[in-house]
C-alpha cells in the first residue's frame, strides 16, 4: 500500500527516543466475491491500478513478486514533490484468508517508516470483507496521519476496482510448463483462444513484454470482433499482464492478467480483468462474459489434452 508520508532530511535520534509507534486498523465491505477481493488485493496488475492515494499521484511499479519471500517495489510520484519509494515484502500468503507483509517507505535514500501490514479477508460468493492492521514505526517524523490518509484512500480505490473486476479460474490437468508454453506460443494461442464456436484470425503476434497481439475473433455466425492485446509484463511460467483494446489501437476496455500456479502435477490458471468502468463490467457480465471466459479456459484444457 502506498502511503502519503511527510518529507524529512533523514532519520532523527530524537524521533527514535520519542517512540513514534502506532497501530492502525482499517475495514472495508466490498461488493465483490471473496475470490475477486483476494485477487484485487494481491495481484500486481490490480494493485497497480488502485495503489495511488489520489488522482494527482502516480505509482510506478519497479518489481513485483507476489509469493512468500518475494517483494514489491514501487515509486509514488506527485508533481513538485520528491519520489517516495515503497518496498513491500511478503511474509505470509494464505489464499482467501490472510496476507502479512512488511513495508518500508523511504525518500532520497532516507528511510521514513517501517510497518507490518496484516490483511484478513473473508466473505462469500457475493461479498467480501477486508480488515487491515498496520503496526507502524515512524523513523523520520510522525507519519500516522499520512498513513491513515494513504490507506483510507487506497482501500476506497480497492473497493471501487473490485466492483469492476472479473476473475475466472480453472485447474488444468497438465504441468505449469506445458500450460505456459501452450499459452505463450504464437502458433498455439490462436488455435484455442475464445469461447466455444469462436476462431481467431491473427494480423500480428509478439508475445513478449512490450509486444502485442492484433487479431479478429470470429463468432459462430461469422461476426468479426476486432481485438488488440498489449503485453506489459511477461514473467515466464508465473504471470502475464496486458491491456485489452477494441480493435487495433482502439480504446482500452480492460486491464488483464493471467497467473499460473503449480498444484501437484496440475496448474491453476487465474484470469483477471479490471474493466475501465463499472458500467462496462456490468454490460460484459450481462451478455455472459463469465461463462464465455470459462469456455475459453475450457478450450485451453481440451487443447492440451488433445496433444
């Protein structure tokens, strides 16, 4: 979580002596399924969307490794202010239950705060609840107010993002390397992508970070749906992040990611999409996007089994 700390020239011995410690708690009820809430809280592509505390602030993610022992590094940038660096290290990840991470905030090489962040999630297939506890130690100056403001704004953003996020999952009965190589392969991806009865006609395909896939999806009745995927991140055998556009260089309608987790000899594939607006999400949900997306993952499973 990117907080909004104050500036300081460095660490203060008097600050240590005063013991600037605080325990902060935050709670949000989220109008989204528990599985969606967990993905929005942990998936790097989703975190990058809701992390900024205000529209005037941009957050640039330098690295993100969401697994126990992994870390996330981001820069919080605001006009006329020095960049704030936030390092988050994942200490515990219990899917659909709890995450624990440390957070170190610094500016111009000077550490300003350290915190232990515990998030408990709960809920149902319809609604989720997030309870966050921050054990804060302010090193440069008293940062409690900045943390409260930053977390309150970030969690409000998270709740709004969750309302326009769609998450689909399927366990594929093949090793992760096989699933990955079937997905990130320009020869095989167009052969299974899309719902039942749909086919793909590729114009350009480059499945690398910074690459793109420009293609038409053709429906069972011959209707052509132009598509353009832009790939922001490709982390081998772990995840991809990309944007979906209406036709070549058309308007963006979603930020998406796919993650691949080994489960014994099988692979759990998670496909997430944050639609540009809640209205677009509701429209997509209304015409059956969840069912169609699950059909797409089903075609991936069937394609692998047929080879």
